[in-house]
C-alpha cells in the first residue's frame, strides 16, 4: 500500500483530491475524516472532508476538476486492524457500509475522473470517539507520506 500511495503522489502536474469519508461518532469508521483533516494542501494535493454524505458533494468534487480522486475510508477487507490498501474503486465490493447512505462503487460512477480508494481495515465501528491503536498508527503513516 505504502509504495502504491507513493507512486500516486509522485505523479507530477496531476491534481489529487483526497476525500475523507466516515462517521466520527463510530470509532475507527471516522479514520478517513481524521486523515483528511491532517493533510496539508499543496498545488497538487487538495482535501475535502465529507463525513457520511459524499453524495452531497458530487457537484463540488467534479467542479474542483482533480486529475485523480482518492476516497479515504475504512473498508472491511477481512484482515488485521490497521491493514490498508490503495485500489481502484471497482475492486471494492458493491455494498453500502452501515454508516454510509450509498456505496463507494455506485457513487464513483458519478465522478468525471479516475477514482481510487485508500481503505483502512477497522477494528471497531461501535459508537465511540476513540480510534483503536492499530488504525491510528496506520493513519499517522499515511498522513506522513502524503505531507512529505
């Protein structure tokens, strides 16, 4: 994952938009929001925090005209907590996560640019405002790479 993210970030003269998705009231489910809030914007990196209602931001995202859209969210890969992967949205199972109103795969069809998902395996998505250690450690690594 780290190498894939670095390769994406190394693409020069391409505007990348990181979109933080998640419910901050449900522990690790809010990790995408946490990450997007920590990203430092540059001429090639933009951020947008949408929490659980990405469908309300489709027009705004398209109007920003990024060359690449990266959705940052927790994804249940069935792996160890904190595992993360950067992959094409088409590779994500088409299901609606409980805290989202629409599936990432379905909403991605409404964007005018390529869409990747930076998914982080959650440990806990119960009500609570604390991230688990494994998920938070992964988030900090991701933030460090993006902000280099």
